[in-house]
C-alpha cells in the first residue's frame, strides 16, 4: 500500500535526484572552439588534444569548428570577441591588425631556423609567456598558448634566388601591414588576401606566389598551383590559442585550471607533431608532383635577403612605438638566453 511515509520518501529521493541532475547539468557545459585549418593540420591537432583533455577531465564538451565552417579567420575572431565562441585559434598573421605588436613574428630573420632552437624559445620566452598575454587581454582575449607551426617557405611561379628576381611578382601575404613591408623589402609586390582566396588567385595568376609552412603547402595543395619552393629561412609561422576573456574570468577556479592544463597538454602534443613534419610533407609533395622545384639559397644569396631585414625592424618600431620596442628588446633577450 502507498502510505504517507512512502510518499515522503519518494518526494525526498526525487528532490535529491533532481538536484543531482540539475547540478551535473549546470556544470556540464558545451564550449565552442574555432581554428583556421583543416582536419589533422597543426591547429586541428592542437584543438583535438585540447578537447580530449577537457572531456577526459571534466563533464564539459568542446565543439571544434575547422576552417570554413564559421567563416574566415577574421570572422572567428569577431565571434570570439562577441562571446558567440568561447575559444579561438588565430595566427598573428591576422591578429596583427588588431594587436600591432603581434606583427613581431614578421620581422624577417629574427627567429632561428632550427626547430629545436625555436621550441626552446617558445618554451622559455618571457615575451611569449608573460608579455603577450597582457597585450591580448587589452582586446578582451585570454591568451592560452602561442606555438610554432613550421618554417615559412616561399612558393613562386618560377625559381627565385634574389630580391631582384622578385621584382614585379605579386606575393600573397596574410592581412597584417608589417608582412607587406617585409615583402616590399624583399623586392616583391605584397598582396594581402584572406586564406580562402589564395588557391584561386594562384591558379588564375592574379598572384605569382605566397609563403607558408610546408605542411600547409602540401595539405592545401598549393604546390599544384605554385610549384617552386624557396627556402629563404626568414621566419616561422606562429599561431595562438585563446579564450574570450570575459567568459574565462567568469569561470570557477577549477575550470580555469582545467583550461590551463588542457593548453599545456595540447601544446606538448603539437610540438611532438610538428617535429619532422616539414620533412615528411616535402617528401609527400615530391612524390605527388614532378613539377615541384626546391631552391635552397647559398649563404651569399641569403645575405641579400637578410640585408633587407633592418628596414622592416625599423617599420615595426614605427608602427608599435614604445610598447613594440620594449617587446622587441625582450624578444631578442629571450632568444639569446634560449640558444
Ligand atoms: O596562409 C594562411 O592564411 C593560413 N596558413 C596556415 C599555415 N594556417 C592558417 C592560415 O589561415
């Protein structure tokens, strides 16, 4: 028989069940993370590892959006600043127009070429790990990690060995003003374009070249339409993962720690992933196309490009003032200390 006592028990159990259900529902959020690349590319590896850590260590779910699903790089940044997305991975190549100091990565010949030296720098740099987060915070962004993707390689319609041979060639650059200055200094005509327009512009000869790490030249099929690879050794493609700061600041400490740990976990996995990636990607390109040429510049040829670097550094300081100068000094000190 259903007694008054039974009814009380049932009511209590229901209340507990409801409150457990409610509390686990309240703490199990779905967060959205967008990046700029395709499946299994470097930013995707980072995002998938970040997701794995979050989902293995909490009740939260991370929904990852790849290139094109939510628009171009500038669109996903805007969506993050507006709080539609909680996380975004955007490269300084695009963030440079929002945070001028992020253009530091486009001063040619500032970064070392050897991957181990580059990794040591990212691991230990005060400029990267302490100064940049403050600059991003001013734009409503919580910088989680900056990480390298690969050495920049120039691709053109014909092999090039000197700034003189770049004269008259339209070279696509990401949309930050300093990168245009670099290619002007290299003798070319810089042409800023969002990523989605690059393949078509090369195919129709609207532009005669572009720069990117080799894994991307392979995965985006750029070698099909821009088959001459030139190792100018002038820089590394760097990127950054971040959160909407208002969202991040409003989280309980437990979730902030989770996100920081997930960032460290994703960073370590990504560094492993990029080690040897350029060599593997070059082999793939060469096995898929016999049109591809690889030009490795001699020291004498490199010197002609390197001689153009100081004017770009000067432009960086003009664009960013005291803040940029202080960052550059710190960057150089960190590079020296890490090598
Ligand atoms: O060149 C670009 O625009 C693209 N390159 C890489 C390596 N990642 C994303 C970015 O949009």
